[in-house]
């Protein structure tokens, strides 16, 4: 019985960490605050470097590569970017 309780406590802890803690950005695609702040570029949509689709600042996925944020319309485009970022990264 103690093992089941320990397992359930560990599962609950893991869920809360992934949902609200360090794993939250992985699940929801928010790696960091993007241009939706008040500075230049605020509220502008970005172009997905893989497929060329326009992506709203609060939609899709984002990833920082070589100090630049890239936004993606889908997880598929993000995964494709991750396989070969040099091919899609803007200079």
C-alpha cells in the first residue's frame, strides 16, 4: 500500500511540475516572452521559417535559436526546424 501512495504522490508532483513549473513552456510552446510586450514589434505576427505561414504572437510554438526567436504554426514545423536549424534560420 505504501508503494501505491508513493507512486501517486510522485505522479501528482510530476503533473504539477509539467503543468505549472519548468515543463510548462514545453507543453504549451511558450519558451519565453516574445514580441507581444510593449517594445518594437509588439503585436506583430511572425512568419514560420519552415512553411512561410503567418503566426500570431500568442499562437503556435516558439523557439530561440542563436539569440533570435522563431515562431512556428505547428509542432511539425518546429520539429522540422529542430532537425536542421541552419537551413531555416535567417541570417
